[in-house]
C-alpha cells in the first residue's frame, strides 16, 4: 500500500471541540484511502479559518502535514477541496510546495491543473453568492426593511404584538432564505451553512454575527428543514 498523510480542518473552535465535521472528513478520507489502496500513516487536524495572504502561516498543522509528506514522499489527502482553501492563489501557493494533494471527492486522478479549475469555480461561486446577498440586503434596506435587529432609536412598540415581529422575521427570511436555500441545495449541512454565512459577514435577524444550525433551519422552507433534520 502507498502511504499518505491526512489533513482535516474545521473553521470554528466549537466544531473542533465537538468533533463535528472532523469526524465526517476523516471518515471520507479513510473510506477513499481503503478503496484506492492508500495507508494513512498520520492525521493532522486544524481548527482555523486560515484566510488572508498569510493563511499558511495561520495553519501550523497544514505546514506539518506538508513537511511530513515531503519526508515520506507521499501525498496529502483531504476530504474536500475547501478544506484546503477556496482561494485560487492559496491553492497555487500550495502547489509550489511540490507535495501532491489528493481530494477524496474529486478522485486521485485530479491533477494540479484540475484542482486550480475547481478552486477557481468555488471562488467564483462564493463571490457570486456574496454579491447576491449584498444586493438583496441593499434592496431590502431601500424598501425600509430593518435587518439585523434594533440599531438604536426609539424603543419598539411592544403593543403591536407578535404581528410586527412575524412580519419582520418574514422579511428577513425573504432576503436571506434564498441564499440559505442555495447553499442547502449544494449539499451543505446546517452547520456548514452557518459557517458560510458568518464568513460572508451576514448577521442574523437579531443582529448577531454568530449563526447556529437552529437559526439556519428557521430560514429554510418546512420541507427543506425536515430533510436536514
């Protein structure tokens, strides 16, 4: 069997402590390795978003995985390309390391050129989602819809009761719901969607920067929520 090292990454400390996300990635890597004749000799785990031009410096475990693979002259296996990065420049920088990467979901025959193409597509898709979100929120603001909770000013009139609250929630869901539905249709879990929304800087209906799986679920249609449960 050919030896390989595995690299798994989650974006939040909560995911890292719970093991959610990491377990699924490692299971996918081990399943792929067994099917393709690889023996995973060491697993490197990371809890880091790793954004920016110095992203590799923020990921000591990825650095360790690269160094280990160089010594052993073996590939690094990841479950999905976005566990490395969605940034084309970052992917290109990794290729300079001259360590072969294998993305389990793409198969072992995906060469560096193909990885660049997939990364470019993912980066473009992410940018388009972000642009659609900003445009939708700007349109809502132009119509007078207040998103992100109370931003100051007069205290809300509680006498209006739940009707006003429900109307505000419906307006927020109408703007953010399609973005969430789009991510859900691409196969992302509720937790993964929550991470995406935080990465894009979208706040919840209450103005919080932290999304939870439950908050994401409330923005999905009933049939979609049931499928994700």
